[in-house]
């Protein structure tokens, strides 16, 4: 495993809940901006809903001595999701695990 390598990562229930919980629907954001209720400088995350078990590409940003990785998961939206100390899974892609993308 090397830094910058692209792997596949399967979301857990917890990952999906965190991602979906921080996303804002574009229509809601537009209404908030127009009404002046959106805080100046606040960042909005928009994208399609995700589910546990879905696979997404991720770029490895740290490799730990035990073989686990930290990575930035590229989602179908305007945001990414940071995962830490996630193990590999060569036999399939269980939620919370990664495998080589080739």
C-alpha cells in the first residue's frame, strides 16, 4: 500500500448516517440563502443519499504499521469523507473495509 493509491471502500451504517446527516438539499439551501438565514461563510454539503455497503473510491493518505489506512473517500456530491484506521478485506468488500481498486 502506498500513499496516493486509489482503493475501494465500503461504507458502514455509521459512515452513511454521518454523511447523510451533514448534507443539505439544494432547494433548502437556496431558500435559506434567499431568506438570509444561511450563516455567512457556512459550508454546505450536497449530494445523493448514501447507504451502508455502498462502495466508493478513496485515496490513501496514511498507511499505519498494522496495515490499516486513513483515506479520503470520494462521494457522489460536493464533499469527501475521511476514514481512519480501516482494515483491508481481500475476500470481498465488507462495510468498513477497503480493497485494491484494480
